[in-house]
C-alpha cells in the first residue's frame, strides 16, 4: 500500500503540537465546567455557553478545535500504520520496551477517547447543532416584539383573547375580499405571534423564567423548532446547565463519564512528557520534573472534570 509521503518526524511533531493544543483546551473546558456546580440556576454557565455559542471568534476556534482533533487522530493512526507497514513480519518475540508499551497504550486510549467523544457529542454538542433533541432557552427580550405587544394590548382593550382577535381579523379580511398576499402574510405573522405568546404564557405558568427575567428556560425541541420557524431571529440555545444537571442524576451516565475521564487521564499522563520529548524540549536533567508535571496536570484536569458529575449526583 502506498501512503502519501510525509516524513515521520514531521508527523510526530504535528501530533505533538496538536496534542499540546488539545491539552490546553481540556484545562479550559474543565475549568468552565466548574460553573455547573454553582447553584445559581445556570446564570454563570448559561452566560458562558451563550458567549461561546454566539461570539464569531469562538465559533472559528471551534472549527480549529474539531479540525485539530481530527488531524491529531488521523496522523496518529497514519504513524501507527506506517510503522506497521515498515515491518510487515512481526518480531518473533514480543518487545518488552516501555516505549513500545506506552505508544501502544496511547493508540488504544486514543481510540477509546474517540468512542467516548462520540457519546459526549451526542449528549451535548449535537444538541447545539440541532441533530439531537435537548432542552433549550431563549432570551426573553427576543420574544417580546412590538407586534406581540400591540396584539396583547389590543386584545385587552377589546376584552377578547388574542386568538379571537386574529380569527376575527382573518374572517373580516375574507369577507372584504382582502385575500391578497400582503394580507395573508400579515395574518400568518400574527398567527406566529400567537404561538410565541403561548410559549411565553406556558413558561410563565410553569415558572420557567430566570429570576432576572432575562431567559425563558425549559423549552422543548418542538418549541425550539416552532420558534425557529415563526421567529428565526429569536435564536433559541441549548440549556447546557440544566441538561448537565439532569444527566448527572443518572448513575450509569455518571459512571460512563468517570470511565471516560480515567481513559483521558491515561492518555494525558503520557501525552505530556511525550510531547516534550518529540519537540526536543526535554533534557535528562529535567526529565523527572516533566514526568511529574505531566502526571500532576493530568490529575488536576481529570479531577476537575470528575467533581462535576460526582457532586451533582450527590445533590451538591
Ligand atoms: C463533566 C465533564 C464534561 C462536561 C459536563 C462537558 C460538557 C460539554 C458541553 C456542554 C459541550 C458543548 C459546549 C458548546 O458547544 O457550547 C461540550 C463540548 C465539547 N466537549 Fe465536553 N464536557 C465534559 C468533558 C469533556 C471531556 C473529558 C472532553 C475530551 C476529552 C470533552 C471534549 C469536548 C469537545 C471536543 C467539545 C466540542 C467543542 C466545544 O464545543 O467546545 N468534554 N462539552
């Protein structure tokens, strides 16, 4: 088999650089997740996710990040494959060197992380993309348009429900033969406002509005779809705070995530010193320090990840 030519040291350096970038991302991600532990109804975590989901620089970063993950995986598999092809006949006696065992462990833990990431994306990221159903929230002000205010005010003046007003307007339009496109669009727009009004009233009745009245929460997937259709500029967002807190009430989800973090730990522990070695930043004098720092970094990041599902599960 002929694979495209790229010197293996170039591939290794790229893998190390991308790995370093991912290590930094994980510290950032684990730190941000700690906001889930705040009992503030999601004010901080929601604001953080809102910023992450709407800032164009962050959106560009997301593409770079996903690209970095894909490239990191592809290059590692490519390296493993070229190494294997370079020696089609296996050693008669299995190698016992620690380097060999470590790099094997890296490939296997890497593959497992990829599998866990698929589940993790199903839980959260794909909800943002609208591929998987979740819970949503929307800025209250985005639902309060002038048309809605006028409709509510007018219906109050007339002592009728907003729905009856719209029905009557439609009936009048038909009666006077005003069935041109402009009128139909106007009535359709009002019907859309009725749907939005329903969502707001439902949220008010069920107490799904944040204390500061800034957000309407607990929207269903169907409500999100409706809003996207009748009021596209309202841009409902996933309610990751609530979703994470809901998921981490379930023991097997918590257990699954803890297994995920153990695998990430095993991968990170070796990734850190390996990256230093590949980039030529190690030195026999500092090797031990780099090794210890690698372990410490992996422990800190993975414990930061782990405290979230554990504490939420125990209601803390
Ligand atoms: C308690 C643990 C974790 C929680 C609660 C969590 C939560 C989340 C959430 C809510 C998102 C969507 C954010 C958004 O798109 O705005 C996300 C995305 C992501 N997570 Fe996690 N995560 C956890 C652990 C991990 C771990 C261990 C990894 C990697 C090994 C990871 C990698 C990613 C990646 C690559 C994305 C997509 C990029 C992004 O949206 O930032 N997560 N996570």
